[in-house]
């Protein structure tokens, strides 16, 4: 168990569910939101269900606010209804025969004052409406209000924004963030969308095949991906080759210089698109990572331009839209590409050293 001073949630979940072997240790501080991300079948929802007490642990522990729900050697396991945890499902699961006010009051009691909570989540104007009259975004805000009205010590949200269109998603995201920030509860948020994770959470836990492959702040996840899945999600360039000391040789013979010194065997290389420098003429100084490439596509997103390049390496490069306009970057044009060795992240794949 963690030695950090009194976190809100301290848990290790070990269980087998079908082909999934789940072994996850997680700590959530008070007032903190942690997003759980990972590919389909990684065990994200299974983790929530185990923490709720819906699935039995094979080993591990669950402590919430210093209260032991499950632990080694403890015969009695705290039931789900006694764990003071709230759950918001993807479809909201509101009671269809109750209006919004009645739904929100259900867990907190009719005499509870939920006015401020309903105002933060922008559901006051919906007070007399029934679930069938609500949009997907409104349904999720009401579901969260109902959960928070019961004043749980922690809230679990399983893909709460997945069914909401992009326009309503921004408003729903802002409302949820405001409600979570003003609640004393901590939160675990399962999502496939990195925008939701980075906007709502202070930490992100990446789960792959039942194991934690990365845990850190959104900035750390974006700038230092630890797995192929995270790198692909963040739009990084990923290659595989054979490492020898400080260089990596790809299958076609292309060599990449790195700042590492002990690479050996099969190696994964990751390069941020923002680290790819573009030049109209061959750069001076004979940089080791430099190739002539051809522009395949230029895509603009707000103030950023993503350049797709083909050559010895097929790469993405991110530069400002203004810089792309100044360089007159158009498909079919040849450019020199340069990447500093210090910007090439290389890791020998464990178990495959030569």
C-alpha cells in the first residue's frame, strides 16, 4: 500500500476476467480527477467495477479515505452500497418516471438543497422535464448532479461524454469540470478521448492488457509517451528497428541517431511531430538525422499545420500555419527534414535484446 500521506483512494486490483488478467495499482489524491485511458479490452471498466465491489478481487486492497473495503487477511468485504462511491454510466440511467428534480433528489433525499449543484451543472432550467425530453448532454449533466447530490467520497464516470455530439460536448465538459472542481469528491474518468482526459483530469493512467503502462500528468503523457498506443494516440512518429549503441537501424537500412548509449536488439523509436524541423535547402553542419523528403499532404488545424512527408522515413511534422504559408508548403514539393538526436526517444523492447 502507498506510503503517501492519506490519499483519498489507495488500491491494488488483481483479478482474472475471461482472458483478461488485471493487475493495477492506483492512488487518487483528495479532490483529484484521474482519467483512465487505453485500447478496447484493456480492463478500464473492469477496474471501476472491481473498485465498486461488483467484481471480487483475487488479491490486492481497496482503501477509501482510510477506510478498508478489502485487504489481505480481511475476511469481511465492504458491500457496494456501503462504499460511498458514485457511478455515472455512459447513458446516464435516469429514472424515466421521475422529472429532473426528482431524479437528482432521489439519492440525497427530498429535503436536500441541490440548487447550487444544479446551477453549476446548468440543469436548473430543466427541473420539470422528464428524461425522454432531454438531449444526451443534458442527460449526462443530470446524471452527474444526481450522483454528486448524494455526496459520495468518490465519483466514477464511465465514458460520460461518448454519446454527446461535438458542439454539446464542449458545454458538457465545462460543466462537469466545474462540478468536480467544487466537489470534495475525487473522480475516476474512463474515456477514449484524450481531449476529455486532458481537459478534466489532473492525472492520466494508461491501461494496456490489464497493466499500467503510463501514469502522469497530461503534459507528461503528451510529451513523453511510454508505449506505441500512447504515441499513436498523440500522433507521434513511431518506428521499429535494431539498436546498436546510440543508433537504430530500420528495416530499409535507414539509420537514426539517438542520445542513448546502450541500445541493443529490437528497439522502438518515437519522434514528436513538433521535433521535426523543415528546410528548403540542405541544413548546414551535417546533422546525422537529415533526409530529403516530399510533401504528401498539408492539414491545417487552428494555428497548427501538420505536414505528411514521404522519403527514407515517412514522417509527420507539426509547424505553425504561418510558417507553413511562409515556406509555401504544398503537396509534391521536396523539403529537407532534420531531427536532433536528443529528440529521438528510443527504447529497447524488453525480452528481445540481442
